[in-house]
C-alpha cells in the first residue's frame, strides 16, 4: 500500500512541477500598465488564461486521484 501512495504522490509532483514552472514565467508577462488600469479585471483574465492553459494537467490530476481511490478501495 505504501508503494501505491508513493507512486500517486510522484505523479502529482510531476504535474505540480509543470504548473509551477509556468507560474514563474507568468510574472514576466504581466503588463503593468494594463494591471494598473483595471487590477481586478486584469488579474481575473490572467488567472482564467492560466487555468485554461493548464486544464490538461488539472484533468490528469483528477484522473490520478480517481485511480488512486479505486486502488485503495480494492485493497480494503
């Protein structure tokens, strides 16, 4: 069972690394003039864009969670 948990966490770490790597890049892409014009709207649009860009990783994490839960239930 410990190996099952370890494998699951490794997969999530890989997905998290992809997202974190891209999150660091987003700071350089911020247009300060646009941010100052409409901070809330700009940040919402930026966050929405980031979310759309990473939907594959989010969906993969969801699938991994379901597979992990099913594997745990089989072991019980």
